[in-house]
């Protein structure tokens, strides 16, 4: 995800990174909270674009956690947990302030920004 600060946020397995495309270097790395050390190294899902509040939202489809990343300090926060998030194949933040994701064949949404 490209954040308003110009940085690119992404995941590699259970770790997330912040990449500066101008300087072409990784400026921050961290570990995804809430996952067991022996969890599969499957990367969680990030929305392609930040919400209107500037936060980047994502879904950990292993644990069922909804999380946000604050580009101001690169901190990741677990916001909620729900079994419907487990196994999701996409997570997208839309201008209406919702994160949309799938639960099987059902389209789900959760309000994250006003």
C-alpha cells in the first residue's frame, strides 16, 4: 500500500516493512502482532489505499484480526477479531469509510473511518 507519506507498506510472511521508493531502502520493519511464532508464514492482506483518516487497514486471515498501520509512526494496532476474517481473500478500504472483505461467498464490511 502506498501511504500519504510516500512510503510503501507491505508484508513478507509475519513481518511488515516500510519501503522508501525515493531512497530505495527499507526504513522500518516490524512483526505482525497476534500471531503465534509457529503460524504459517502467509502474509496478511492490506488494502491498496489508505482510508480518509490516513491509516492503512488490513486483515490477518490466519488469526481473524483486523488491524491498522499508522504511517506517522509505522505502528500496527489490532482493532478487532472475528472468525469471518479468517480465510478472507481480499480487504479493501473504500471512500465510504468501510473495509470490505469476503467471508466465503459473502461480501462483508466493517466501519473503520468516518
